[in-house]
C-alpha cells in the first residue's frame, strides 16, 4: 500500500506539493478508468461467449417471431405393457393416442379405461389410486384430479434421448 499517494499535502513541505498531488490524482483516475474499462470489456466478452454457446430448444429466433415448427414424430405402439421404472410410476401408454381427445366435453380415454367400459374394451382399468379424493376418501367415481390423463401418462416416440444420461430402472 503506497500511503504517500493518498496523503493530503501539508503546509510544511514534508508531503507532496499541490502540483504533485494533482498529477498523482490524475494517475489514480487513469488507473481507475483502465480497470473499469477492462471489467466492462470482460463482461461483454463473457456475455458474448455465453450467448454463442447457450441456445434454447426453441432455437435462436426472436421472441416476437413465431417458433420454428418441430418435425412431428409418429407415436409408436409397443407390444404389451411398458415396464415401469419404479413402482409408483404412471405407466407409459403402449398405444398411439393421436386420435384421442381430452377436452371439457369429452375424454376418449375413458371410453376404454373407465370402470364402466374397461371389461368390454379389454383394456386395463384406470389405477385404483384414481378413485381416491384429495382428502383420502375412496369413491366409485374417478377423482377429477385424474381427468387430464396425459399430465401423467405419456405416449411413446421412437427418438434418441435429447441428452446423454445414465438413468437406470429402480431394482424391484
Ligand atoms: C380403444 C380403446 C382405448 C383408448 C381410447 C385408450 N386406450 Fe389406453 N389402452 C387400451 C388397451 C387395450 C391397453 C392395453 C395394452 C394394449 O393393448 O395396447 C391400453 C393401455 C394403456 C396404458 C398402459 C397401462 C399399463 O398398466 O401399462 C395406459 C397408461 C393407457 N392405456 C392410457 C390411455 C390414455 C391416457 C388414453 C387417452 C389419451 C387411452 N389410453 C386411450 C385401450 C385404449
Ligand atoms: C396425477 C397423475 C395421473 C393422472 C392425471 C392419471 N393417472 Fe393413471 N396412473 C397414475 C399412476 C401414478 C398410476 C400407477 C398407480 C396406480 O395404479 O394407481 C396410474 C395407473 C394407471 C393405469 C394402470 C392401472 C393398473 O392397474 O395397472 C391406467 C390404465 C391408467 N392409469 C389410466 C389413466 C387414464 C385413462 C387417465 C385419465 C382419465 C389417468 N390414468 C390419469 C397417475 C395418473
């Protein structure tokens, strides 16, 4: 620490004269500006690199432009049931659901999986947990929290994983 640089000038002439003081202040200001400039440039640089490497799945098109359309992949059919990765997992859907509809008026899944229809349609009945209300009471009516099936059950597409992963099924 150079104490001399920031010592105020004294009248006794032992400290730096007012002229030297001014020059020293100028040097300090220059250094300060240089540091500030360097920091700004580094910030811009880091920002630039980050922007070049990170791209959203949506792509780099402007927010106010409509997103590029993804290729529509065909859903696949899997023979039999798809093994669950853990016991409580909502089972994945082994058949296509492209023609199914879940709206306020209609839920076509229930035409086969509903308690009233599953035998006739030879489909598995919606899970027992689907008849339990939020407060734990069971009923004959499917709980409406389960109405939007695809919130939990997903159809399958024949695609590679988006990111490499080492996921393993829980040993059952
Ligand atoms: C035409 C009747 C039909 C319709 C409609 C239908 N399914 Fe299925 N679903 C089946 C049958 C039959 C199976 C048994 C496996 C197979 O044969 O594909 C099944 C299997 C399933 C399974 C796997 C169950 C398990 O234990 O592994 C899930 C989950 C499922 N369906 C969800 C849905 C959802 C969600 C919809 C609506 C988007 C739907 N299904 C519409 C007939 C149907
Ligand atoms: C909040 C999540 C959730 C929603 C919504 C949901 N399910 Fe499930 N479903 C599950 C879970 C978890 C299981 C496994 C536990 C069980 O069997 O209850 C399951 C199991 C099932 C099974 C297999 C039952 C068996 O005995 O193997 C079928 C069929 C099914 N659901 C159909 C449906 C249909 C059709 C809908 C829409 C009407 C629906 N589910 C809505 C989570 C959900």
